[in-house]
C-alpha cells in the first residue's frame, strides 16, 4: 500500500533548497573561513540523498538527469587540472595564484585558482557520496 506523504514531500522541497544554499555558502566561504570544497560537497550531497530518500529514484532522475559517476570523474579532472596548469606555467604542482580585479558591481574582488581546485573537490565528493548511496540502495 502506497502512503500519501504530501507534507513530507512539500517540506523536503523547501529544505532541499535551504541545504543547497547553505552548501554553496560553505563552498564559497571556504577560502578564508571554515568550509571549502569537501564540507560544501558533503552538504550538497546530503540534499541529493534527502531527495532520493523522500522521492523514488526514477522521479529524482527525471528532475536531475546527471550521472553522478561522471560528475565525480569531472571533479577529479578539474582538481588535478589546476595542479597540472601550474606545472605548465612553470610553478610547482598545485601552486595556487590569485589576482585582485575591480569588477563593476562587486568592487575589488580577489579571484584565486584555489576556487577551481575546491570546485573539483566539491564535485568529486558529491559524485562519490551519491554514487555510494545509490549503489547501497540497489543492493537492498
């Protein structure tokens, strides 16, 4: 017998939005404050896991048509690519650099290559965690 979880599904849609927003905030604040790619990726993946718990797998795949294994692979390539990029420009592997620019709306803003590395870490964590949860759910 299928249960009617209207309240759970409605609250989940709101909570997932809040979790995703908090995950992005953790990711962006990780350069100078606690947070970063790993913890941001864990929080982001918890939103996807919550969706998989409340809705069935087919419904979530219709709304989010991503292969999380490919997301994890792209994240690893992005993280390693930032290190290789430093070698190409004559620095040590994973050497980070930054530049301060004046952007019209934001004013003086620091742009750093560490953000690309952290994005790779976050994508890897999201891809791996969701893939693990989905593979565990298939075995049940």
